[in-house]
């Protein structure tokens, strides 16, 4: 039962991302990079194709719900900065829930701008190495579309770009016939803080509880997660 409850919550969150993307750029993923990203996330949580199509259709309707994208900033225990991205149709409810999680698990909700400056917003695309014939030529071509860096990770390439260039790089990959296995808009911390195992557990508990909130889409932090 718990597994199904978690899946339903995941579908709800992805459904909101689809709705926001459709409102922003229309219902055709070929011309809407953000919708392509939302569909990839839907597939990653095993959302059925029919559910994805229904979510797009619903978002195109006149009576579809409007969600506001709000970002909350604060601190977890041990001085770890936290950014919480949400999509909500009731900001009063959302801020109350976010504040409650911060407070209950040893953190505190901050004011706007209190930790945002510690993060850079980047687009990240994951593509299969087998889809790239000539890595050097591939990199040179994508630089013109906002590519900042390529990292090699096992059988994949990770492509990084500035937030403002996400759409351009997504379109360039699409035009090249390369489909990212995953894409996302991440907030990368400019510096991180190493904690003891016990302290890490405290911070993870807060982050896990925050991610369980229905209005919360993503949570970013400055904790050093390296081994």
C-alpha cells in the first residue's frame, strides 16, 4: 500500500510539472523543451503513457488549475543551506507546510535571497555515449547553443548549460536526433559543507520529509555528499 501511495504522489508532482510546462509553452513536446523534460520525468517514475497524454490534455483545457512556482529558502541543521522548489495552487498552505518541516526537523525557514546566491541554476542533460559519433565535433557544435561543459560518466555524457540556455540546447539535441535519457534544471551549490555521518542523517531526514510534501518538486542543499 505504501508503494502505491508513493507512486500516486510522484504522479501528482509530475502532473503539475506537465501542467506548468503546457501553460508555458503549449502541448507539443517537439516545440516545448520544458514539456519534454516533464515527460522524461513522468517516464522515469513509470507514469503510463495514457496518464501523460491525459495530463497534457487537461492542462490545455480552459478549466485547468493554475500552479504558481515558488521557491523557499532556509537552513537544515548544522548550517546546511536548503532551496525548496514548489508548484502550488495554495501558497498559504505550502509555506505553512514547508515552515513546519523546517521547524520540526531542526531547521529554519529563511527570507527570500538568504541562500539563493549560494547556488547556480544549470540545465543538465544525460545522453548515451553511443549516440555520439565524434565527441569533439559534437562538443564544438553544441557550444553555439549554450553548452558549457561535458562530463563523462560510465556510459553517459552529462551536458551542462546555463539556465537561460536550457531551451536552446534542448532544441539542438532534438534537431540532431539525440534524445536525452534524462534532463533537469538543477541548482548547483558554489560550495559544500562536510558533515559527520550522524549529522548527515539529521539533514537527510529533513530533506526526505520535505520531498514528501505534495507541493514540493525538488530540494537542493549545500551538504557535501561525496564519500
